C-alpha cells in the first residue's frame, strides 16, 4: 500500500517558510503599527489603518508572481522543462521592476490625493500622507521579495526566506526606533525604515544565485508579453483577492466614519492587523500547496495531489483551531500590542477579534481551495472565491447590518462572508460534478482524461529496507495478471523495480534512516511506466552509466532494457521515470 509520507514531508518542508513568506508584504507595516500605536498616538495609528490598502496593492502584484509565476514554474518543473522555468522567472522579475517603478513615481507625485482617496480626513490626512511618501519609495523591494522567495524555494533554498524575514524584521524594528526617537522623523521615517529593511531582505535573497546548485537564471525575455499574460491569468485570483481586500477596507473605513465613529476606524485597523498577521498563517498554509500541487499537476499525479490536499486540511485546521481558541480567550492581545487604551475602541476591537477567530477555519478552507484551483488551471472558480470572500459578501452584509448593529454588524459580516463563500463553492462543485459529494476527488474537479485511471495503476510505498524491496514482486505479478500483462513483461518490470529500488535504498538513504520510496506502476496500451519518487539524498542513476563497477551493473542493465529512462531532482525529491515497451 502507499502512504503519504513523502507528500506530507514535502508539504511540511514548505509550509513554515510559506507562512513567513506570506508575512513579507505585511510584517513591515505591522511592526510600524505597533511602534506607531505606542509612540505617536491614536491619530497616527488611525492613519496606519488608512494607508493599509497600499500594502495590499503591493502584495497583489507580488502575489501575481508568487502565485501565478511560481505555480507555472512548478508545473514546468514537474514536466522537466527548466528552460521554461527560467523564462517565467525572468518575465516575473522584469514585471516587478516595471510595476514597482511606476508605483514609486505615482506615489511620490500624488501621495496627498491617494491619502484622501483612501479615506484620510482632518487629523488623519497629514500623517497618512507622510507615511505614503516613505512607503512608495520601497515599492520595488517590497514587491520583489514577495515574488522572488517563491522561486528560490522551488529552486532548492527552502530555508533562505527564513533568513530574509529575520534580517528584514530586525532591521525594521531597529530603524523604526532610530527614526522615531533619535532622528524624530515621525511617520515618514517609519515608512523609510520599512523600505530600507525590504532592500536588505532582497540583498539576502540574492545570495541564492551564488550557490553552485542554483538553476535559476535570467535569460533573454522571449515572448515577454505572452509569458506575462499567462502569469497574470494564473496569478489573477491571488491578485484580485488583494485588490478586493483593498476595496473592502476602503469601503468599510467610509462606512465606519459615516455610520459609527472615527474610533470604529481604529478598531477596524486592529482587526485588519490581526488579519494581516494571523491571515498570513492561513495564506501561507494555502500557498504551500502551490509548489507541491503545481509539480504534481505537471506530472499528472492525481494521488499525490489528493494527498497534498488531505495533509493541508489536516495540518491547517488543527493549527487554526488552537489559535482560534486562544483568540477567543484572549481577544485583547492585538489591542494591547498596538497600544490601544481607549475603552470604546478596546470593546469594539475585542468583539472584532472574537468574530475573526470563529471565522478562521472557514477562511482556511476557502483559501486552500482557491490556491488548489489556481494551480490546476481552474482560474474561474479561484477568482470567484476571491471576489466573494474578499469583497462582495462581506461588503453587502456590512452595508445591511451596520445600521441596526453598528460596528458589531461589520464584524458579523466578515464571518457571514466566509460562510456564504464556502456554501457557494460547494454548490458550484455539486452542479459541475452533477452530484452532491464532499470527497476530495469531487472537490478537486479534475478532468476525466487527466492522469491515469486508478484501475490502470499500482501504487506502493517501500521502506528503507532491502527486505521490503525483495518482497514486492508478488504484488506486481498479481497486478499484472489482473491486467492480462504477459509474464515476460512482468519479469522485466520486477527486475527493474528490484534493481532501481535497491540502488535508491543504497545510495539515497542512510542505514536505519526513516525514509520511504514511492513506487507507481502504470499500465498503458503499449508501455509499462515505472515511476520512483523519494526524498533521500540526490541520486542520479544516469551519472553511473559510465561507471564500470559491479555496483553499477544493475543500472546499466535497466537503462539498456528501457525505452525511456529519465531522472529529475525537483524540490528535494528524486524522480526516476522508466518506460518499458510491452512488445520486447
């Protein structure tokens, strides 16, 4: 039988980094909010809530690259097309430079007008404008770090983004304190500190390209607009989510001022900062599926895709349930962190955080489904989830509920938005599949022609043991007889598996190390495909073909028998695909 050990380990190796990566676009402004609230007062903290949507715009562009570009790069990697991956990387890099430059120019020219458009009035206008001047200076590095880290994760540096985050956070805190208490630069200085910290993070990320095993390269940008359009289409759901969040915050800010009070805007900012931080965990859990599902989609491996979805929900719901309970018991954490002391604001903020906690599991399910559909080329339903979740349902419910219930109506609107989004998605899936089913196979909505039929494949997981390798022949012969495969063909398949699996155990695994080798046998009309996947040390059997030692004899033998013999090292996994013709 097959287990999900390799899929689980691969996903978990990405998820922590993915969570921290998703923080890159918001951690700087979160740190600024904490120091502003404790140092510059309530008006300055309210101004931070006003300018928050700008960070979402930066995040939207970054997520076109990290969501769309990285998903396409992972699919190319799954197909073994590294040249295509580098072209996608180059296109995304140029897009970041162009869009970041335009944003900086517009921000420096029109900061006061942008602040007014975002809802800044009276005492909030000046601090909002000052912050925007400094923040727009960092458009390129802020977008670049979000976009680049997804690519370097795929290219074999999953831990480097952690270093980037640590450097950026430490620098931002230090520079914020210097700007406020030493240089007395106020809101502009706070934003400038954030800009500088992102520049340092980009510099750290660029050390990846100095590694010998780095395969990412800037290449001639052929088909720039064609590649960019495909990236934008793939990343559109993530981008539209950020844009919808921006519009939602703008509209809710105006509603709060018009129907509740200015204090409610500050309470909304407390909820926004909680969402920025804890929402980054949700988004990170969802985005961790991008490289894994994208690669497995490129390989047309339905079983691995299903396992990834199962592991994601299990991990995410377990973690968020714990966090939700903590928030329900201690709702004042973020208010205290931001230095809020006004009783009215504290009361509204605590209610907002409790509603947010209740909705976190729903938020996770919607986000994971959006990322999954984005990676599997179902951009339409992914976009629908983003628009309904991030804008339509929440704003409509808020408009209806704010008059009778005040700020509480807005907090309830967020929860109802998540609930009705999930209900709409499940209804769409039922209609599309023409049956009501909540199974993972139904939820994935893959085409019937995608991959191979389950009856045509045998999947096994082999432990780090030569004994297990030698014991799988009986299962292979049983599968072959049920498929009417000739015995001489089955003998070749068995020989292939024993030789190659034995070499994996010998060369990729350490003795007594807990590792697994996933084996898949696929019966095609004219061919038997044997696929090996493991997460051991890099082991390229093609490098042994010129080796005349006795240890390499089995590799040379199988290579001679095979019609096709292909090795790939993708995201820390060894992948060997062997085609054996039936007529031989």
